[in-house]
């Protein structure tokens, strides 16, 4: 399936996605550590980072959502208590944040980053599996192959300049036809499993602990047979932001 990019499999199972080493912009603090799976013209990228040591950043140059999948990462932002992230825990780093990062042992995390020229929300925003869920929109009947699901979300971070939102979402089971994906979306499954169908008939299965990136416009279907919960990042419209 070329419509989606698997970023991680639970328990470290190998993935077929091709990663390339590279920086996200000229001032990327993770330039030496970053592996990019997808980078689009709308100033967004997704992939993984392997990191050990300490790093201080006076002004974080972009927005970045991270989800740790191995090890422990400690983040410290001015005026906030230190945030320690272990496996399957995440946070959003706001553009412009003064930040210190520390990993005493090799730590791997997934990322979804976006350029942002005029930051409005600095600091660290934790992602929570035990989110403050609120009812959210379901799907229209014409795209469903069964009953409509009950969906909930907890959107904890929004940056209008980059059209970037992050949070936690869950849903009852549902089956949807193959459609062009309406947003750039990063997802890390916290519970349940999903089968993503492609137009060529192939099916990609993801389970709890796995992570995926789906670019805007990629044709993809969805089938889940149990409650699914995920951390998500979505970019709703094309951004014209230039990266530093």
C-alpha cells in the first residue's frame, strides 16, 4: 500500500517504509537524528528520531508532536514542571518554546512536525490516553458500510497559522468506503485495531502500539471491529509557511 506510511510497529517489528536522514528546516535541533518517512509541500513532515544525550534549544523552530516508543525522554520548558515521557506517551512542542531535552539511554520517538511563522501557543502540551473526551462528528451515511460510529475527541493543541491540531480520539467500530483522505494525518493507536483498504485491493492492518501517517488525498478505507483510540495530528488545509 503506497497511500499510507507505517512509522512504527509495536515491539519493534520491522516496517517496509523507507526513511531518509535529513533535517526539517535549517535550524532543526534534531537534524543529526531525524529520519523522515514523508515530507510534503505543505511544510509538514513525519518520521522517527533516535536520541540519547542532552539538548538545549533557545527557540524551538517549528511545531512538533512526539510520541515515545522506546526509552524515556524528559522535556523541560520555561515556567513548566519537567515532563517525562515513556513508551506510548506523547506531547506537542509549541513553536518558539525554550526547551531542554534529556535522554539518559537510547530513546526513540515518532514525530509529526509543521512549520509555523507566527507562533501563538508555546510550551509543552501533553497528550493523554485518559483524555477528557467530548462527542465529535460522526461520518455521513453515504460513506459508511454499516452503522454510524459514536466518536469522541479531546483536541488539546491548535495552531491556526499551520492549520495544525493534535489530541486524542476514540470511536466505536465502523466500516468506511475508500475515499481520498481529507487531511494530512499522523496517528498512533492506543487501543484496538484497524484495517486500512487501498484501491488496489491491498489491506494494511494496524494494532495498538503501531503508528501511521496518511497524506492528504491518499485513497484509503477504514474497518474496525472494536473500540479504537489514538493520538492524532491533523493538518486541515494547505499551509504556505516557509521553514527556518
